[in-house]
C-alpha cells in the first residue's frame, strides 16, 4: 500500500507522490518527458527492502504547473525538493527512458545526495541511436507503420482519446518486442494513465529540445 501525498514546491507547483516500503530511500522516475508515473510494479519489487518514492513530474499526470518551466535544471531541482520534503539526506535514483537520463543528471548535480543510480533503458547521450532505432521500430511495426504515420501526422492536442491511445500503444508495443503479446503490455502501460490526464507535449518538447536539439515531435519511447 502506498501513501499518497502532494508535495508543494517553492514556486507553488504541487507534485503527486506515492511512498511505499521501508528501508533506505530510492526514487523511481518515469519516462517521457510528459508522461505520468507507471512504475508501481517496479516499486512493488523494491519496497520490501527500500522506501520507494514515485511522483508525477511537473505538469504531468496528477501534478500541477502545466506551464512549466520545463527544463532539465527545473526537473533536477524538483527532484531535490521532493527529497528534502521527505527528510532524506541521501537517496538512490532510478529512472526509466527519459527518467534514466534525469537520474543521471541529478546524480551529476548532487553527487553527495545520491547513493546509487539505476539507469533503465535510457538512450544514452547524443543522437546516434536515432537511425537504427527508427529502422528497428519500423521492422517491428510491419504493416502497422502506415497507421502510425497517419496518427503522427495529426497535430498534438487534436487527436481524439481513442486516437491518442492507439498512437501510444503502437509506439510502445515495439519497445516490448520480442516478448509475446506486445500490444497487451503496451495497453497495460496506457492503463496506468490517471483519469483525465493527457500527455504533456509542452514538457516533452521543451525538455527534449534541451537534451537532444535535433529531436522533434514525440519520441517512440516512454
């Protein structure tokens, strides 16, 4: 069972947080940028040994401050305010995809407050991964490539909820290959979406531009 709370930051932003378990603290950082916390299953694997903190990043999911600012510096600062709010002097940082990069940047900025880093399915520094990634994604999509292109051509904010779900599930399903039922796994990820929450495309655009200026649009990774 997780204890749910809202951590109020200095600028008034409210971050939805969930804390479970007992032991040394670790924070789990979701991907995106612009998604929401979907790492409860990871927390369940850890919270018999650790105190696990999860949160929706600024302007995402159940957290406020839709207008940002959405920068690497702000994301790192938000993390550190969460740490302080729970009274942890140091904690381990674990992130998935975009969250992996955020974990690494936090550790670089605050090495004395970081006990360990878990870097899960990040894309590394730079843009060298993109061509090979796009080619492999296309191969895994097969005949669904055309449908993904059609959905991607619809401007952000103009897709219906059904189209948004289909667009995300098509992209995410390729990340789960070659396991069986890739669509089922991608749908399970979609179902973690808080009621009424939307992907924060502004958060994605601004943070992704800071990290990898040549990326445009929404990446096919969480």
